[in-house]
C-alpha cells in the first residue's frame, strides 16, 4: 500500500534553553473533530493513536533537519541525534509521547541551543488518517519549506481555533464566512474548480450562435465585399447606360453636338448631374437641326461669338462661363 509521509513541527516542551528533554510530544492530540490541523489549512484524522503506536517501528530515528528524507536519498549524510524506542511510545490525552535517548551529537545541538523545535514524520493513508510515526527531526523553522511541504503545529495546538489563520484566508478567498466549516470550504472549492473546467470546456467548444470559425468568417466577409463591389459595378454600368441614352436623345434632338458629349457625360455622372442635365435639355435651344451632321467647325454663319439670353440662362444653370459654354456647343 502506498504511504503518504508528512512532517510537522512542535517546540521542544517544558525545558529551558539548553536543557535536554527526556520526553517529546511527537504527535499532538486531535481537535474535537478528531483531526490534527496544520496552519496551512490542511488536516489529518488522528482518531486512533493506539493503532499508530502499534504500527510504528521499534527503532525511531531522531535526525536533524530531515536529513534522512532529504539528504540521504541524494547520497548525503544523515547522522542520528538520538533514538526513540517505538515500543515505549505512550498515548497521553490523545497525544503520542516518546522518550528519547540522545547521543553526543544530539545533546550538544540542544545544549548549545542550536535547535528548539522537533518535526515528526508520519505516514497517512488515502483517507488522510495518520497510520504510524516514522521519524522525529530536530529543526529550527516552525514553518518548514521542505519537499514534503510540511505544515506546522504548535505545542498548544489544542488551544487554536478549528480554523487557523491560513484557513481564514482561504475562506475569505472563497467568499465564505470565517465560521464556515472545512466541509463547506471543500464544497465551495470543488464548485470553483468545476466552474473553471466548465469555462475551459466552453472555450474549446464555443456556442455557434455567438461565434463562428475564423475561416468561415473570413469567407463570409470576402463574399460580402465581392457582393458589394458587384452591386456598385452594376449600378455604375446602369448609370453609364442611362447617361448614354440621354446624350443620344439630346444629340438626336440637336441640342448638343458630338464634341460636347464628353463634357455632358462627366456632368451627368456627377452626383445630381443627370437631374441638372434633364433640366437643361428642357429649355436648351436647338443648335443643330435634327439629321444634320456636324464635323469639324460648324459653318461660319452658325459660329457663336456671344450668347443670347436663353443660352446665357442655360450656361448660368450649369455654372459655365460664356466661353466654356460656346466651347461646348461649337
């Protein structure tokens, strides 16, 4: 069976600085929920201390800074500072106590005030229930930053509220009151994870009522632009055809001559130009008899050097000077 292993910290109890303790509280008593709680908010069931004692090894190492778990696997040294007889472990008020036999290294470290905390290592099962005490380590940092990601418990853990400071921070982040239980926090956390996964799934499979694939969108955009361009081209072609018909009719009526068609064509193609041309044709005089062919310069008797009143009115309506109007009709 796969074991989970964890380290906790407790102060060396009831001894002044430099005094070597003769007993150690290895695992503190559980709270009213039957759990040992860490300051990081995690907890483990510790409701069968007698079973933990029975499962623990006969010879329990006391090392320094978890060298057995951290240094030894990498080939480093992990000398013992002392030993605890696993058969002498004692359950006292729900806590497990051990009676250390210190060696010279351990005594010197404590008498020299080099260490002030212990950090027990225990196994726990898949349900989070502590199953046995494995080791005890001298340490100095009650907030261990170890590969085991160990939480920390004080000697007076029973006096702490059920929710530690870190737990309160977690409850606040989850939008829960400080009085919320661990079960309520777990439900809220699972809901947050589920909502996050739902959002990820939605991003992978977006609603086609709201989104379309980029390639399909680009194709639709191209088709729309092509359709708009075709409509514009068709409208221009139709207008050009209508202008030519008007010019043909005006020329057949003798009111414009071939040399002026380009001028009137440009006028008609401009915005509102066809309407202005229609108004002009209604009052324009006949300058070439119908059926007469005009090539080059008109006969001398038909060359105009000045505008009559009607022609001047037409030129004014077109915004042309007399010279520009004569140039257009000659």
